[in-house]
């Protein structure tokens, strides 16, 4: 009985860890979108240039890291 309880507790903890990782990945994906939004604002206000390209490159790199994690 104690072993069954222990196994159930471990499975619950694993589920919570997986949920936490999924939540963190969701947040990071939102950051990717926000970086692209920010790049668009910079382009609209200042024009296309190094800053907007740096923002887009950062967003793209973060997206790659997220997908490598999956």
C-alpha cells in the first residue's frame, strides 16, 4: 500500500513539473511574439535598421531554443 502511494506521489510530481515546464515555454513563446511586436514598433517609429533587426534576430533565436527544448 505504501509503495502504491509513493508511486502515485511521484507521478503527480512529474505531472506538476511537466505542467510547469509547459507553462514556462508558453511564456517564452509570448516573449517571442512581443519581441516581434516591438521590432514592428521600432520600424514604424524609427525605420528599419540595426535595432529592429537585432530584436527580430533575438526573437528568432529564442524561438529556436524553445523548439530545441521540445
